[in-house]
């Protein structure tokens, strides 16, 4: 098995080629003035195709991935990526469509965009969706601009503040700031839910929006969501739902019924599209009817069975990126949803919830739950260094890699000390969960019998613990 | 559908949890908030799903593509397609556990290095959503670095990219965006100088620009620097096989749409936002950055680095809210560039350039047609038609050709202008068919 691989540039031999093209009839110098031409060629690797294939195949083998390992990253929903979806997105008719092609030539793609919007509306109870945002954070920013436009359209220019929970994803406050809002953090209670009294104190005529993750990052439902919505609406503010954890609600509940005004979903999470090592994602945004006109352009519309892209929409916040969205990802999510009926959708959420609770129940004697009650799609447990020879969550996470599991999300949410945030998803079998539980229990025993082994983990991976401080102090980010 | 529990599994698991039924686990969701009904189509089995997808894909018309405008029909090598479909790349998450993600991390390092080499820069991030959003992030960084508040955008920049910047900064009101008109299709040096003052943080110089034309970039950069402004270059990475790199003509930041490197058109996404800069600005750029380091045994390894800039640490004080990159698209570009090498990239770029110039000559020779602008161009040009460009496009559509992008949709005064793009993929036969079809409009 590969344990390291040279850089491509280190394998480069002048004169080697992996692909060639027919010769141009005339060289560039015949068409262009000399001064615009490149003087020094770029320092790119020179390799034969065989070497390129072997190099990147070997690199791939240095990865843990969902296809080879259980990957219980909390808030990331690493569920199986069905291969039919990949095949759908790769169909030449879809893949070859140019974004500026006239609508008549791309009816198939437009129909998928339109239908997916409708499905997401049904799933969430919201009136309208845009598929344009390229990721969850991009969706948040879109939602924040929609809220800003909504208040501005009412002539209300005093609303300069957005409230976020202290358990929120870091993108919430960062997106709010990007939209020009001041950010105020609202505390959670000991049971992991937003403190409604603290929220009421913070709400006022300056509040533009409240951003809430449902279920929250502890995997818990905000039981008082309706009271939160009422209090928010009572001061004229909007309620935003970060839908990163939508897997818990799929086919079970519609956020519009909670009083949510704006929400984003992550197609690369609950809707099974692959993460690809960090992207591409897709972060559709849904809104209540009164906010629909503020959604970004272009909008997909249908008339007599024909689909069109509307670019002139009065009130719209404008364009969030070039073209219509991450269509390649959207196609996969559409294929995923069409493989389900209402009952199957519901079983997605149910099994996700069942699996998270199973892991919680089987581990909480050694790794106590941050909040001791049933969770939804994920559970947040804690490492107790005082009972594990001083070992911390980071050590447990690294040792898990040796045991053949990807680590959970660690040290998040920030309000939980030594957090291990575990999201098994519905696509894992009971045997896999049991093996994971056994590994974490074994690590707990190792912590007592051989703490050094845990502290210096991983031992069986391509590299041992990496010096992150040195990397940041003296950044080397390119071969130069 | 993709869940694997049997009824027995469920029962035994519920027992292990210590609850009687699943409803006990759902109790925290108030009963009246659980939706009773979803209006949903019947589930499709995999064969039914594939049949449905084929039928939909068949409603898209196959066309020989002469459209560009920020998305180009370049060839995607088979090796690129095969490698990026590997589950080890496709189904991995962001490399947060570096020791278990060295493959993805090293690929990002190779990506950053290749982009730096192409653009003549020192540092690059792991990619952004697309070219337009990469530009938004770059000008935002320029404003932070200079402490100035105005960005000059030429009209020769993609109009949709200008719209994106307007959306990004409109609500906040800063930085302020000012557009410089470009009646000749290019950014005029004196027109830019007239707008340069002590409040200008950056000038954006796109070359090749939206109309395909090459700007007088070194002179623009020199004058902008003279007034203390930074220069943000926008350049198509494929063009850099033959054109001088932005870092070599004086740009401080370089951004580009990287779709053309190994990624299909996909009706607009996912694409690949490229962002590179000089070393001095490295700590100001947003997004993931991979860095080289060593492990506990002194072996080389890779980690995500400079994370103190990012939202998960700095929250509302972060440089940006970005929390992903277009990793798989970046991987495709990295593999494509490794296959090409410097000579292959030059060959590909020369082929685009050559084919575009030959078609431009032939099209402009058709009576009634002419090139809209003078000046050197790469592989896109604006064809001035004797009739509205929309009509030309419609006619060529009937012959299986996507003739280009009519500019009337962006500028009302350019209804007769057609932006045409030629890549290495266009055959001689397709180009002949294109020219022959124009003949129908000759007066």
C-alpha cells in the first residue's frame, strides 16, 4: 500500500507529454504582436499519461473516503452517494449544455431545475426556491441579502443587526457580517436550546433577522421554535433557518410550519451528492411567498409546459454568481429525490435519528452526552480528560483513524467542552455502527492502559501527526 | 431507499437505546409540527430513473458550440474523467483530518502550484465557486489591504461578473464600484487614469476581456500602481498557454474561471474560481489554503493552513464566509494540467487562437458582416451582423450550431453584435458550416 507519493513536479521529465493536439496551421506569433506572448513557459509537470494515472490513483489511496470508511462527521451528513446520480449528471445531453444556449435548446435542464425547485418547496413548505447558490455559506449570504432587500423595500433602514445562536456554524456570523450587519450572539441554555428569554431581550427594532440551525448543532430540536418565530416576527424581524441538518427533518416536518421565513439546504449533505474532497456543493435557498420577488436572478419559470429563465425581476437582489447554479450537483440531488416517495423520505430521517441515538446509547457511559436526552440525526458526546489520563478529544480522534474510522467533527459546537460530534447518517448498517462503538470503547481502555499510544496517534496512516504551527508560521503553498 | 436496516435491526436497536418506539425519539418535535402530508411523485426504481433522465437529457439540443462568455467548450481528456470519478476523491470530505486526507491535500498543493505557475504568482487558494465570485473576493481583499474604498471596473469585464460584484457589495455599500466605459472594446489608459485617485483600492484588468480582446495590461498596471492602487487581473487560464502571465505584467492578484481546464459546460456549474496573488497578500486572501509541513517523524505532509483567516475560527471577523472549495473541479484542472504540461497547454492554446482567427477572417469576409473591434484577441471575437444577432443565432441553431452569445442581452445598443468563441474542439467542417450559414444573411 502506498504511504507517500512524490509531487507531480518531482516526477517531471522535460519532453514528456500526457496528451497532444493537432498542430495549429500557424503559430501564435503569426496572429499576435510579440509583446503579448508568454516569454517563460509555466512550470507544470511533464508526464506521460500512464504516470499521471498512476500518480493520482496513488494519491487517491492516501485518502479515507465514504466508499472505504465510516465517516461520521457531525453536521456534514456523509451519507452514501448513489452511483445512479453520477450517471444522470454525466449524461452528455446535460453535461454539454452551454449556459448561454437559448432556452429552446436546453428544455431538459431547465425542466430539472424547475422540478427540483418545486420538490424542495414541497419538502420545506416554502413558496419559492433559488438553486443558484454554490454552497451552504453562499446560500446564507443569499438569504441575508434577501432579508436586507425585504427591509429596505419597506423603507425600514434601522435594522442593522442579526442575531445568531452561540451554537451556530461559523458561517452564520461570517455571512451576516459580509452582508453589512452587526452580529449579536444569543446564549443557549444548559439543555442545548436557545435561551428564549435572552433572545427576547436581544430582539428589537434594530433586529433584521434571527439565524437558527434546526435541529441545532447539538442534534436537538428547538422545542420552542414557534415561540422563537413569534417573538422574532413580533418585532418585525425575519427568521432564518440554517438547513445544514435537514437530514433529521426529511419527510417528517416542514420548516415553513415552524414560522421559518428563509432557509438554505445543502444538496451535498441531506440530498446525497458527493462532497468531492471539499466541493462542489450547492446551497438552494427557499423563502416564504412575500420574499420570493427578492430572490436572485436568473429565475426558472414555466409557461404551458415550456421553461424559461427570467433575468429581469424587479426587486431581485441580483446575481450571486455567474449563470444558473451548480447544475451538475443539482441533477444528482434531483435524481436522489426521484428515487424516493414520501414514505421513503420519511424513513431517511427516521433511520438517521435511529442510528445517532444508537451510537449515543452505546457510548454515553464512557463518553457522556453533552445533553442527556434523545437526539435527532447526530449526537454530541464529550471526552473526559480527567478520566482518560489527560487525553483529549483530539487524541481520541487521531486514534480512531488507526482503528479504521474517520474521526467525528471535533471541538464543535464551541459551547461543548471537548466535543465529539457524531453523525452516522441513515445509510450505515448496524454492524458498522457497532464496530465504531467498539473502536471508541477500545480507545477508552487504551487511554487507561497505554495512554502514550493514543497521545501519539495515528500510527498506521501514511503520515503521523502533522505540524500545523510550522505550516502556518512559514507558509509553503506552492512549488514555485 | 438507501437505508439498510431490516425491521429486526430497527427493533433491536430501539431496545438497545431503551425506547419502545421511534416515536419516543421524535418526541422533542412537537406533534403538530410534524407534517402529515407530502405531495410527492411515486418513487422511481433505478432503471426507471435512468429512463426518465435520458428522456430529459434528450430534450437538450446537441449543438456544435461557438459560445463562450465565461464558459468554453474545451476537451476533457478521458484520464481526467476516470480519475475524478474514483471514490477515494469523489466521496471524501474536506480534508479536516489531514493524516487521513493526504491524497486530497497533496492534490490541492499541486493545484495551487499549477495555478501559481500559470498566472506567474506566488500563492493561490484551493479554489472558489467560480470566476465571478473569485473576483469579488479578490477586490474585497484589495480593499482591506489598501484601506481604500473604490474599485474600478472596465466595461470590458464580463457584465454578469459586474452584476455579481454589485450584489456582493451593494447591501454593505462598500467597496464602491465604478464602471469605466470602453467604447473601443478595450480599457483606455487615459480613461482609467482620469478615474484614478487616492480612494481607488484596485483596478480590474480583464485580458482577454469579455469581448475576447487583449488589453494593454502592462501600461494599465504601471499607471494604477503609480497612484497606489492594486491591480486585479482576470485571465482565462487556457489563454496563458500563449499569453503573458498576469504576474509577469504587473498584476497583484489574478483571478479566472477555470472551467475550461477539465470541466464540462454543465449549463453553468459547477465551475472553478481561481484566485492567486503575490506573497505579500497571502494572508489576506480568503478560502482554504493547503501548506506543506512535516509530521512527527520529520516526513513531508500537507495540511490546511492559515486557518486563522477563516469563518470557523474568526466567525463575524473572518476574511470571508466561504466554507468550501470546488475541490473536484480543481482536481480535474490539476490532472488536466499534468497531462498537458507546458507544451501541451501551449499547443491547446495555439489551436484555439488559430481556429478563432481563421473563423474570424472568414466570417468577416461574408458580405454584411465585420469584426466589431480592432485589436489583438485570443479565441473570442465580436461579429457585427447585418441583422439582429438573435436572428443569426436562431438560423444557425437550425443547422446544429450554437453561433455565439448575442450581446443585446447585456447592452441594448449592441443588438447586432454576436460574441463568438472557438475552441480546439471545433472542426473545420463546423467552421465551414458556420460561415456558409452566415451567407444567408448577406445583403
